């Protein structure tokens, strides 16, 4: 959560968000300032007509979307009756010479993102392991292409619900624990909070869990940043004229630093704006408006450090910067309870910014802990 925390600290000092302004503002030369925008959105007064139509921006070909087909073997909808969801799963199964179930890395994204944030990373893992380590990446509820079934609500993003969803999904995909592959759980930000709670439940159900990896989230840092999130979110545009505009904003606002990854992942973060549209509404809006997830923020991260250290499997913490560890993690690190790696020159979306380096780190972590001689404790399993 390094970039998020740094943004929060700037907000604390300057009292203004540090993200770039809405990129569309530069094209609205005929419009007044924000106050005039607000007035223009009201019904006409004293014979005044509606505000003039805003011309859409011309898409930049450099930011055209790219299909994810080259990064996973399959993209399927998996019905999960226990959660009343139709879950989008991106999957590349493991290829083993001996016909065994092998190992699968299960990836859970952060709030507002999707399973495709792991697309380039998944391809790197497949190449590094020659297909021996599979990758399964999911869209959480209210994210990406996961949808509720039977008209059931899916608004609840509380931690317990997200944990239940992932457990239920894995029990559908790998129904028999004795025949299931060994699972390496990987979670980014909010997803990190999910996987550390899922690990003990899978172990109790007799699944083999090779390890748990948390990407760029520390409980203390996350909780400190929460009061400043509304100011940060005020800097995000409400919508976009096209998919390529959304990709461009994520790059120019430094939300994602790898244009190749953004061209694959960002299209899943937006949806067509529902009709009828407001006069100034843009063609696309957020699939998961982050402001609506606010009631769940504290619940995601509170108790994360303790849950991470309590997981009875190998533990890895990967950070984008040298964030300070909270007290529990500092003590745990001194006791050798987990491995910590810093990926330099990346932002909060480190798995998108530098998928090759992260893939190498996690493949080494998997090899060290999956192929351990029986009876010897794994790294972090103390």
C-alpha cells in the first residue's frame, strides 16, 4: 500500500489530492469552472437552455485495449451456488510430466480492480515454470465479470463474505481435496486480507496450501491512510468517453505504470454508463466505484497482521517500497516468521508494474516451499 500511504500523507499536509486532474478538463474549453458545471446540471432557469453538449475526446491509439486471450488458457464463468454468484475465472492449468495434480497459484485482486490485473504476471509465471505452476485468477463479487445469480444482491463486500466466496469457489473448482493441486494463495491489497483468512479454512478442509503471499498491504499503513481516502478519491474522474481514455488516465495518473498491463486490465474496470444518462455523463463509468466500498475498508485491514502471522503455512510479504512495518510484523520478521521482499521502482499495482520481477520472486517462493523434504518445516511455518 506504499503509493496509497504516500498519497495520504501528502493529503494530510497539503489538504488536496495529489493525483492529476481529470484529463477531460483540458478539452472543455467552452465550459465554466466547477461552480458553473453544478449550475449547468440544474433544470433550466429563466428560459436558459440545457448546457451545451460536450464533445467526446478522440481516442489515443497508443492506449487501445488488448485482449487477455494470450495470457490465460481459459476464461470461464463458474457457478458458485453457495455464494449465489457466477464467478469469472481466468485459468491456466498446471502441466505436469507425471500426471499429478501439480500446483496452482490462486490470485485475488484488490478493491476496484479485477482478475486481469494478474494477466501479464500469470504469463510470466507460466513461462518461468514451463507450465508446471498453474495460475487461477478470479473476479471478486461486484468486480469484473462476476455477477449474482437468481436476482440475489451482491453489494456486501465485507471481509467474511469475500472469504466465503473464495472458499466456495475453490471447493467448486477443486471439489476433492485429496485430488486437488497444491495451492499457493496470492492476494493484492484487499485480496491479501482475503487470502490470509482463506488459508486456514482450506487447511482445515484438508487442502494442501503451499504458502500465502500478500502484495503491498500492511495493516498499520492501510489503517493510517483510510481517513484521507475520500480526498484521494475526489481526484478520480466519474467516467470516461472511451475505454482507451480510461487506460490513458490510469497511466497518466500513475495508477498503473506499465502500459502493456493497463491495456489488458483496465477494460474490465469500467462498464457502459446505464441509460438514461445524465446530460454530462460520460459513455463509461466505474464497474466498482471505490467510494461505495468505504464501509468495508477498516474491516478488510484490521487484524491483517495477526491473521498473516497465524497462517500455518509459508508466508511472504511483497512491498512496493520500504514502508514501515507495524509492531506485530516487526516482531514477526525478527523471529523469522515470514519472508519480506521489496520490488523497487513500482507503485501500489506492483504485479502490473513489474510482473516479471514479481513472478520470479513468487516462483522461487513456491519452489522453496512446495518441494520441501517431508518433515522439515517450511519458511515461515514456525
